[in-house]
């Protein structure tokens, strides 16, 4: 087992401290389900408080680092070479509906490259972590992508466009192309956890369009450090959230071929 670096310990500590409040807030959500307005307002406040807590804790530990955060966008730091990319509550809709599947995602970008990532599932107390060139871990155990090679044996994760997002017709074409060829497709509502679970071998592939950088920055590193392929429509080394196609080395190219085929129809 590889020991976590001082940097990863800072990121994991911030995630755990923030999760304590999120878990308390999650316990209150069920009590608010009788009100249409109450849960949404409550969760919006919980999301913002989690973001504020992460920014404060990480700023104290690494003064000068910048941030890219969901609510406030980019926060410039005095150190232009480092910035944290944060999603304080990935799976907000799940949280809102009292579904226990959400995560805190923190990535560190150095000179334009993601070098460290943490995805923490507070409900299951699962801490996924990765550092560039040092592998990926779940709690204290090293993880690797699955070894499945055939689509009919594979479980694929995705995200479905929701209210206000484009691309419903295109998604259905891709779904119709992929679903008959695989063992199953799952849509659990947290891209960060989808990628962490892919890195841990629970899923064999993943695709989704029009994500935000904070949804996938830590997950991209996690998948690559676990031996997987994290690509996009151009297979560029940089992260392109417009289209993510990830998987183990055998399944990712096959999944990509199906998505290309769906687009040609």
C-alpha cells in the first residue's frame, strides 16, 4: 500500500471535514420532503456551505492556490501554477430527493495538468484517491479497472440529459446503439462516483456529454491511474467535458465505436 502524500492528506482531510456537515444535512432532507420549496432551498444552502468550507480549509493548507468551483466560478490565487477544482456536492438531485448517492470531488491542477484527485462518498465512507504516476486507491487498497474484454459482459455507466440540458435525441440514439450490446447500463446521478467506480472495476465503461470540469477532473485522473482510458471525441490528452468516453483498455475503444456509429445514423 502506497502512503498518501502530504498533499493528498490535506485534500482528504478537507473532504472528510466537509462531509460531516453534509451527512447531518442529508439526515434533515427526508424531513423536508413534504414541502416542495423547502428541500430545494435547504440543499442549495448545504451545497454552498460545503463549497465555502472546502475553499476555507484548502486555502488554509495551501495559501495562494486558486480555485475553480461550481457556485463562484474561478477564484484567482497568488500562485498561478496551482488551482483546486472542486465539486462540493456531486449528485445534488440525489441529495435533494434523499437518495444516498453523492460525493465530494477535489482535484489539483498544476501547470494545466491534474496531478492529484480525491472523490469521497460520505454515505459509504469510501475515499477514492489518486496521484499522478502513483496509482489509484480506495481507502487503503490499490484499485484497477476491470479486466473484461467483451461488451456483452460489460456494465456501462452514463448520464441522461435532464431538464434544461440539450441532446436528448442524440442520447437516445446512443442508448439504442449501446444497450443491446452490453450487459447493462446504469445511470446513478453522480459522474464523479461513476468514474471512481469505473476505476475500481465496478463499471467497465462510461460515457456522458456536456459535463463540467469540476464533475470529472478528479475522476479523469482516477481512471487513468487505475489503468483505464479516459478519452473524448478527439482523444486529446486534455480534458474535454463536451464528450467523455472512458473505460478499461479493451472496452473503451468498443464503446467509442458504438457512439461514433450512433452519430453517423
